[in-house]
C-alpha cells in the first residue's frame, strides 16, 4: 500500500491509502471519504492515527475539494 501510494504520488496522481506526507500534510487522496475503509482492508490503522504519529491532525475537509 505504501509503495503504491508513493508511485502514484511520484507520477502526480492522488494516492489510495493516504500514506504519503509532504510538508506536514497528507498528499492528495483519491476518494478521501473512504480512505479509512481502504486502509482497514490492507491492515492499516486509521489515517487519523497515522497522522498523529507525524505530529499533526488529518482534516478531511482539506481533501474533499481535491481533483482526482
């Protein structure tokens, strides 16, 4: 999942699982409303738990207007 997100990000596409962080922010995410469902399917914790480990809070509203 992390490698897939990294490859997508490196090619300018939105990530699937929200694992890539840039400048203390989560890189753009495809379908952010369902990101935790996808993360759970591959055994990852919630994106909120993940970003807290990096010292910031995930804000869904910041990702709702992103264009895929």
